[in-house]
C-alpha cells in the first residue's frame, strides 16, 4: 500500500509547525511519521512537535531542498522499511525552502512508487502585508501549493485577510485557500479518503540557482537566563531578525523550560517541558538576512543574559 506524503511549506515563522502539531493531535489513531527540517544547526522544530504516533525524524544543518536532498530520500526509504509502515508521512520544510525543488526530488521513481506526494500545503501568515507576496521565494512556495492555509487570522482584520486571499489567488488560482486558526486545517483536504488512490505525477519547474539569503546563528548555554535581561536582549536583536525561536530555563523558574518564538515581529513565550539531561538548557536559534547579524554581536548580547 503506498504511503501518501504531505509536504508542508511556507515562509519563516508562517505557522508550519503549528499546522503539523494540529494535524498530529487529531490523527485519530492513524500512524503518521513526521520529518522536520530546520536549516540551522539545532532543530528546535523537532522538539516542538508533539504526538507524532510514528516518531519525528529531524534533519538539521542544511535545507532539504538543496544541501540535504539526499538525506531526505534516505530518511523516507528508512521510514518505508519500518514495520509496521507509517500510513502517512508529513514533511515540514524549512521556511527558506523552495518546495519545487523538493517536489522534483520526491518524484524519484523508487520513492514515488512507495510514497507518492499527495498534497503540497503552503502556510501563509495573514498578518503580513500583501506586498510580502511579491517576494520570489514566497511566490514559489505558493505556486507549488494545492492547499493554502492562512494562519494567524485571529491577529488580522477581515479586510486584511480578504486582501491577502486575493493576492494568493492571483499567484496560485488553482489552490484551495482555507483559514487555519492555530493550525487547524481539515485533514480531508490533505490526505486521500481512498488509500488505493495514487496521485498523478506533477509538473516540475527547472531548479533555480541557490541563493544564500538567510543564515542561522545558534546560541546555547548550560546556564539559566535572567528573564528581564533576555527580554532586553531580544528587543535589541529583533530589528535585525527574520525569525528566532528556542527553549531556555530561567533563573526565576528553575527546572522548567520556556519556549520562545519571534515571528513576524511578534515575540511570545510559552511553557515548555523540563530540561532533558545532556542537552544545553538554553538553545536559541536566530535567523537573519545574510550579513545582518554577526556571531560576535549575538555572543556579546546573549552572554549578558546569563552573567552575574
Ligand atoms: N495567534 C496565532 N499565532 C499563531 C497561529 N499560527 C501560528 N502562530 C504562532 O506563530 C509563531 C510561529 O509559528 P510556527 O508554527 O512555529 O511557524 P513555522 O512556520 O513552523 O516556523 P519556522 O519553521 O521557523 O519557519 C508561533 O509563536 C505560533 O504559536 C495562529 O493561527 N494564531
């Protein structure tokens, strides 16, 4: 029985992990394996994904649309050898991935026979200005999509949501567009009802030249951070960041992790689990346009969060 693949794409911080988590939390007993790719050295997403009944495989330190494309195919082959086999595979791309390149790789005849690509879902942040869709990468992500999930509709007014829906339709008229409040996308749009159904191969566009537009800088520490200082540090770094996320322990709340997210200029903190042995207590990933931020600047600003 072929194992359908769902490919989840979307720009940095759009809400991909939130959609994947919602899907896994409502899997209704289906065996779903998740493959997640953060292009930085630390794969925070894998930790933020809960409830994958068939496990989470994390691919980090590269992008599965380019440097890690061989790793993706090998990972899929390994998943397909599992006994019992997963019933579905969800692949969450990094926010800088061009899904067209991944689609081309997934059409590898061996993988396609066993695990055909069923749906490409693109998550789009409803709070960003319509002009964000002029970006070549976002347009490429949209052009590959069968379904577009509009995230963060709770944070945007109706007129802004309508404008962004129109802009999405202009780029990708064939896609089904749905609102995805806190990641809620109907599973019926993503997975086939008939498991014998084999999707048709897709048209693939030629590979675009790779451009190193973003870089990730990680910062880890064995020591807990002081929360007010961390908030100040994030305030200093935020104007230069395209995205940041991570987990940390605070001096104020020892033994508990806090999840930090900075996406679309909004910073949030949420309760995480407990620190795992052998893993640094503070792990933060900063993503910025190339050259916008230096290692020395991060080290200097972040060190102040744990000192004295
Ligand atoms: N208010 C609100 N916040 C949301 C919604 N969807 C996602 N978020 C928040 O947006 C932030 C980024 O969401 P993620 O799901 O981590 O985004 P992502 O696309 O996986 O991010 P990267 O993998 O780093 O590119 C998190 O703080 C989420 O809680 C939503 O519908 N409403």
